[in-house]
């Protein structure tokens, strides 16, 4: 017996470029007159012609690189935004969890926030009341229940938020990358809870960068690429295809125009790109592969000796490290274009997306020529069969995952 | 609870879905409760703030319009005359101010979860009822203090008050929807409230305007929904003024605002998450 719970047909979402966000009055008028004149400011399709079905009790994993349209798809199915083309229907009560703790208010107590978050996620007040004890127990913050949430640690907040989410009883559950938060034990508790959900005949749609979480939860998987369905099928097949998939889109390249502002005009960035060992541009890499960041910049003024300073942040926003060649490195001497590659060894990064900020700096006298925050990112993936992965852990925590030597000392 | 969700890019209903709104009433109540709690949490005076505002406004109006300008209130104590206007106007101003920023303020939620977006301005309007109730208590106290008995039409104050709420909520919905597209409106709203106080019979009787202005200006004056509503509200309680005539324009304007606000909000609702 199979009943289609989610049916999606030709779903597409078009975004207009050029000031769709935060329009001001002038922008709005300009746009309207442009629309009247039939001139478009350009648009792009975040999602294009996506069709699939999910049956009752199934869990469908959705994977793809950053910008492939995963989040857009979930936003459409959650009805947060409307599709430009196509249609879908969902047969039953839906809860979507694109974030844990949506609507949490720091001034309110834990108890009040449980009610707030619960009703935001679609529960009735009576339902929350009925499950309150269970939720509180699952969260493990009983003692602080009457304290304002602003006094909670971030871990406690996440636990409380997840406890609420875990007690939703929807027929269809839509989840975006929420397992990245919380400690290991708690994550396993949550994955366990989600497995219960599917075994109870409920349906799950799950987006994650974490291949092992997808693998443990979903039998079927869909790979999105540039807003379109690239492949769909058995999870292991799709994941392997994704991890070993040749990168063709050069999103790992970032070029700077002459107009990119500098602080003093003495030196400016030309381009940056992620490269593999053979020098090909990449936008993602495996934990076990070496990679490099190639930076090309130009010196416009004689006498300055700029060199790039790289700041690398992980997806949680923590600064993982700062790297530069150093005072005595013979970088960037003389007018004209310079190029340097920052090389990273294999087994350094963890499974995550890392974000690069760059400062073009001369050390003596200390001058910053150009600052570009968050200019590009790289997605580091893990092979399912990687030997650095412990089989029982879904996530290996840590900003980095270096491979150290473990010597055996005979005793 | 079994439901079926269908979304089609080609089919879209311009009429707001009341059933869906009703299904989200718990969320509406919770959000309103949150805003009330948060509004007075950790302030030194707490709920007393709801009392301070109308009292301060009343005081300044007594000084300016009663003592200095000596406005003619047909023999009624000025404080009683003014508090009827103030209670209504303060609510209108509060709803406008809060609605303007409401959706941008809730953008985190709007981007992460679905619910009928109109709940946001509606819950803000509900929070304003706390202040309105306090202002009405001040009014009641002034009735007792001046030993004035409300006129024979006092019960009509209820529909007038409902009309004032409708006008406030509708304007609020309009502004909240417009602010999504045009952030500039955030700066216009305080100006609108300040300006509105002068062209609404809050501190002075509407007759003052009718006597001094040409016909066309009077029509403009009463196209302001609050003008006729406050005049009628005061008439029902104190028996001064004339709730007919040009005031009918205000009632029509209120209805017009109410209907168009719902339709306009509905039309931008689909894109709120893309715009904020």
C-alpha cells in the first residue's frame, strides 16, 4: 500500500536580481517604470522544473552544493514563499523545521518560550500543555524553566528548542540542516527521535550536508544541482555520485572588478580561486584531499609590499584560523600582478562549509589596502567510507579534523 | 486534524482565507501575549507606563487648549472632552507605530516558518488594547470626578469604539504591507501620527474646523477616518458635536480602508519572505 503524501510538479522559483531586498521608495518607482518599459533587471531561477513524489512513511534526503536550490525547495514546500511555476500538494499536517527555536524571545521564561515556539510550529496551546512534561524532560532544563531564556547557555537554548520540535506530531516533517547544532549525545537522541517518526508512518523531507545523517535516516535521496534535479534514487548511490561528481561550475572562482573599493588604492585583489592538486578550479573538496587557495593581486604603488591575510570561518561563524605568509616572506614586491597559493594539506578540514575573508595588508608600515569579508566559501565533504569516520558517530565535532599520529608505546 | 495543502503558482485567491486564520488563532494569542509581556518586562514602572502616557498628554492639552487657547467645549469640563479624543487617538497612534515595523521586526520568523502573515499586525493591534483599556479607566475616573453622567446615547460609544479599532487596524495593515516594499514608510509614520493629531478633533471640537474652512477643505478633513469617528464617539458619550453630515465620509473611508487593506495585504503576503 502506498499513498503519495507529497506530490511536486514542475516547481520553479524565479528571483529578480537587483534590489529585490529592502526596496526603498525610489527603487520601487524605478523598478515599476522599468517594468513598464519592458526592461528587466535580470533574474535567476533558484529552482527549475522540480518534480517528485514522496510516499507515506518515506524519508527523502535532499543533497546538493550550496546554492543548488535545497533551501528554496524547502521554503516553497513550507509555504514561506510562493512558487513562480508549478504546483505541489501535501496530504496532511506539515511541520517545517528550517531552524530550531524560531521566535524564541530572550525576555520570556523557558516555559513561556515552549508555548511560543510550539504554537509557532503549528501546535495548539492545549497540545503543548499536554506534552509540556515530556518536552521539559527531553530538554533537560527543568531547573531553569521559570528563568528568562536570555540567561540560558546556547546549548540549553538549543536543547529546549529541539525538545519542542521533537514533540511535534505532524504527518509530514520538513527539516533543514538542524542537526548541526547541539552536542553529540543530543544529536543522536534527535536522530533517534526522527527515526521513530518515520517508523510511525510519518513522512520526512530532510536537507543536510551531513552525508552520514542522510544515509542513516533516508532510504531515498535526491541530488539537486543548479536548481534542477540531477539524480534521484537509492541514498548510497546518490551520495557516492555526489561526492565523486566532477565539479564543472566554477563557483570556486571569484574575480574582482576594478571598481571593487580599496582603502588607499595602493594594491587591489584581482581574483581568488580554490584549486585542487592539479590546479583545477573547485568549489568543494573531500576531507581527505589536499587543496589550495590561489590569490592574484596587483600592486599599483611602488614601495608597498602587500600580502594577503586569510581569515577562515566555519559555518557556525567561528574563526577557525588566520593565515599569512609573514613579515619576511618575499611576497608582492614590485609593481604589477602577483599570484600566490595558500596550500592546505589533506585531513585538515572537517565536514563543513568554510568561509573566507581576506585583507590585503602591508606589514611595514602597517597598512590595510583592501578588505573583503566573506568573499567565497568552500564545502568540504566526507566520503561515507572514509576511515577517519567513526562508524557510530553521525557527526565528528570540531572546527577542524586534522589527522594526527597515534604512536603505540609498548608497555 | 487532517488537512491537505495545495499550492499552485497559477492559481491564487485574492480573498483572504478566514478559515486558515481561525486555525492559527492560538499563534495569534501567543504572539499577542508575548508582546504584552515583553513590552512591560524589566521596565521600572511596568504597567504604570500605560497610565503615564494618557495622563501626560491630557495634562499638556489642558495647559495649551484649555488654559492658553480657551477652546469652547460647550460648557463641558475640558479634561473630559479631551480624554475621549486622547483615548481613541493614542490607540490609533500605537497601532500605526507598531504595525509599521511589525513585519520587519518579525523577519526572522517570517523567513523560517509559515503562518498567515496578517497575524503580525493583528497581534500588535491587540497589544494596544491594554493601553486603550487603561485610557478608558482614566476617562471613567474623570466622569466620576466631574460628576458628569454620560448622555442617552452612551451605548453607541461601543460601535464607535469598534469603528476606531477597525480604522486603526486597517491603517496598520496597510502600513505594515507597504513597509515591506518601501522601507521609507518607517520614517513617514511618526510624521503621519504627529500631523494627524492636528487634523483630527482630538484636542478641539470639529466645529472649530467646519466654521473656519471652505467646503472642499472640510471634505478633505473628514476623509480622515479618525475625524468623524472621534467626533461621533465623543458625541455618544458627551452629547457634543454632530456625528452626521460630513462625518459619514469618515465612516465610508474606514470601510474603504478596511477592505482595501485586506486585499492589498493578501497580494503582498506571497512575497513577504522574499522581500524582508
